[in-house]
């Protein structure tokens, strides 16, 4: 991606025009997708530059371009992928505690790459045992100039560093997420799980003894499905 690529926007209409240079898969849909993204960014209250929005769209373009080779996503429609992958991940940005971040089971880099693009001062580590998906993240991180992104091909059990924030959107079970993520959490850190439906009372009761738990209902622009961020911090000082 050329660093000199141009974008123009209109604050009054909430639209943005993206230079199509380098885009392959989004094609004629790029103007429409750029406007959907710009409106979502505005609704979410995110202070993203025009270049950051272009970078998010270029990430989406490359995700779809390399999907067959790397088996990155079951979603192949660009607008659906923009909403269910990119905008879905954008919805957690303002809720994340500060500090170094580990994303477990990152897959194609969701939400790790999205967070790294939006918060260039945050160090992000994308962890997945799938070598092909980590190769994709390494490739796209290099193309996008994401110096704050560290992709690692490893199982979480074999990873030893600790982080202020540990995220994941890969776990169906909150209990399973806590079990593997807790050892990687720095003192005073936070576990942040992206989930569809809010956790069951059974799940919360199983964890309440050792954790302060905050359930945040997310509003994802153009997505009508239920989305929640579960933020957990240890009760043990």
C-alpha cells in the first residue's frame, strides 16, 4: 500500500472517497464500503484519520484476496465482511483498557490487526497455532507498516510473555477463555472476551469468586445480531 495514497472526505455528508490504487477485491464496491465504514467510525466515536480508514479497507481487500490460499474467513461478500469482521472489531476499541495486548486465537488478525491499525501506540501480539493464518498477518502487517504488530505462530500453552490486556473472539466458552488466558495476564491486567450473547448465569457464577466481571453491550453499526464484550479483572491484588 502506498503511503502517499490519497483520501478525501466531506464532514457534512459523512462520506469519504478512497484512492483505489492497490485494491483488488473490493473493486467497484470501494466507494460504498468506504462510506459505510466512515459512518460506522463516526457512530462509534472513533478518532480515526482518513488514512487509518483506508488502511482498514485495504486490510479487508487483502483478507478477501488471500482467503482461498489461507482459509481466512467463511464470509466472502465484501459488505458482509466489512460489517461482521472490521466494524464488529471496531466496536470494542473505546472499551479496551490501555497497555500491551495479546489476542488469542486471532485467526486472520481479528481483532488484533484492527486494534493495531486504530491504536498505533499500543503493542499488539496476534497469537494463533495456524501457521498459514500467521503468515497472512505477517504479510499484511508488513504491507501496512504496522510496526506495533507481532504475529506469533504458537499454541497459547507454549507462549510465555504477559500482557496488560488479553483479548479473543475465538472462544465459545468464557470459562475456557479464562483458563488459557489467565496465565498470560500481567498483574492488574484485564481479560476481554468478545461474545455474541451475554454470558449465562452459570458461566458468571463459575467465575465470580476470583474475578470482577463487567458485561458491556456493544452497539455495532449495521449489525443486528447481539454483541457483548466481557471485561474481567482479578479480585486478587
